[in-house]
């Protein structure tokens, strides 16, 4: 409905069970910036497609880092959504879907476009949603929003009713010893 064009499928590691992202069967994918390195896994093909400029956004599936690891290894941004945020047909509570894109802004846009509650999905049902006489009722999954997100100029992407970001005044601590 939002006008996306489906381009195709990408390669991932067999079974999604290694953080390297290398598929022996397909001999790849390798890191888009240096083919001497792996691209991280398991949604490695999606991350490589985005980092090489083939597509502006791709979807990945994450059960333990499979969106975040290849995004980080490939120099792009990945979001492993909470369970049910990006609905898809599943029977497992481990795997969740999420976008991989070139910028944080593109991932945020993907969240707004794709992160809608799907009535009748497994996660909707677990959150109290019901379909009664063909109408959806009582889901506890909130709609997607960008409340508190600010752009690179400090402008709030979406303000609350008072015009203040709920993160205003929040301090971020960085454990510098970890990076040294």
C-alpha cells in the first residue's frame, strides 16, 4: 500500500545459525566494502544488498542478532523490532522481523510504514486482540511512532501534546573502558 517495489530475495547462511553470514552453498555473500571479510549473519544478503546500494531498505529476521550483526558488519542500520511489531506469519516466538537500511532515518520510515499491528496475527492474539463478527477488538500492541526521536539538527521528529520530547534532559552514559 505504501508503494514499495519487491526486488527479490537475498542469500543468508543455512539455517540462520552462524554470526559469520557465509553460505557455503552460494559462496557468499561477502562484505560489500571488502570481500576479504564476512558480512555477518544471518540476514547477511539483506545487509549486503543495502550496503552495496542495490536497495535502500531490506528485511531481515532476527532471533539472536541476525539483523543487528550483519547491519553493523556492513556499515548500515538494522532494527530488530519487538515481537509483533513487524507482523508476518510465524509459529515461533523467537524470530522477529526488522528492516535494514542505509540511515537511521530510513529505518525509522520503515518502522512507520511496516510496523503496523496485523489483526489476527500470533502476536496480536497473545496481546489480547480478538476478531469478533469480522471486526478487530482489544489489541494491546501500540501503533508505531517516532515520539522522542530527534534528527541530526536536534529537531524532534514527532512531539507530544506539550511540544516537548519525552527524552529532553535525558543523559546518555557511555562506558568508555569498553571501547579502549
